[in-house]
């Protein structure tokens, strides 16, 4: 029988010592380095990459059309007169001084108001006296109402007179109303004047035998869609009735001194029936 060896293997023990020494060194290094391991998580992470923003250009703008001009509204209830031609047939005999002076003093206001009421207006003045004079009728040209200075100059030439030239008053209490109206009819009316108004101002009747032809011509003028108005400043009943009938036949207005100033009467005369 073979006996077991009791001899210690030197190589094996040396290897064990070396391993133990290495393990100890590792533990020592681990203990020394342990405080530094916590800072690892605090290292800032790199920022995430972002793609550059893509800019999209807007479509080209379409130019806006020019605004359509809107006309100013006309005041409600007001409408200007049509293009107007007005002829004033004025008695210039001795008793008409107040009317003549009134027209002379008020012509500026009359012209301005007519200018405001109509897009275009013109006025003419015809004066008459007695038929027994060389020139019982005097005439002035049709003038735009905006030419107030010209109208005033015409009225400055109007004076109380039975007529121009030689003549006499036969005392029949009549005046040349008919001749004055005929002169008014001969006016060189403007072709664009859709409204034509003749305004007779007198305080006496027409000469004997001239009342009927005067009425006939007034009716004819009215039949052409024009009008004749009358201001009678006398006080004879039969004369008043005649002139009321004349204004009615002329599709115009009858006025007398009760209607106030000449300006007011003339404006009323312009109003359509």
C-alpha cells in the first residue's frame, strides 16, 4: 500500500496569493473611484438635431381693382328744374314804379335763386307801354342768370315810360300787353331749354280788341308744354278776372300784390302746376 504525500504544493499557494492580491487591488481602486461614477449622468446630452424650417413663399398677390366711385346722393325730396328760359314782360307805365324798383332791387337774389333751382337758366326782359308811341315795346337779349351784372345793367336802362319816341296816351286805360307778349314769343329760345316761362307783370288791361288774340296766343304757347304766369297789381275786378283766366289758359300761376314781394311772386310763377 502506497502512502499519501503530505508535502504542500508551493505553486498552488503562490497562485492563490497572487489572486487575492489582485482582488484586493481591484476593490481598493473601486472604492477610490466610486464618487466619480455619479457625475456621469450629469454630462449634458447633445441637443437633438432639428431640421431647418422650410419657408414657403406665398403666392403673388392679385392687384385689387380701383374702387368704383359712388355718386353723392341727391337730397331726398329735391329735384332741380329742367333747363329754364324765363321772359319777364314788364309794364313800364307811370303807375308801375314800385314794381320796376322792386325788380331792379331784387334781380340779384332772383337770379341766384333761379340758378340754384335749375341746372341752367337764362332770363330775358321785355318792357311795354302804350301802342300809340313809336316804340311801345323795348327788348333785351336772353342772358344767363349767372351773369347777374349784365342783367342789372339792363334793368338800369328801364324807366317809367309810355313808350319810346313820339306818341300820346289816348286815355283808354289799356296798355300794350299784347305787343309785349308777341315780343316774348319771338325770343331766341335755347334749344336745350325744356322749360319756357313767360311772366307778365302789369296793373292794367290790354288795349281794346287785343284781349281775345292775347288769350289765343297764350293758349297756343301752353299747348307746346310751356307756361304763362301773371302778376296783376291793379284793383279792377274785371281785369283781375281776365288775368286769372289768362294764367289758367297758360297753365301757369296767377299772383297779385297779396303774394308778397316780386321775388316771391316770380318764384311761385316758376313752379309747375
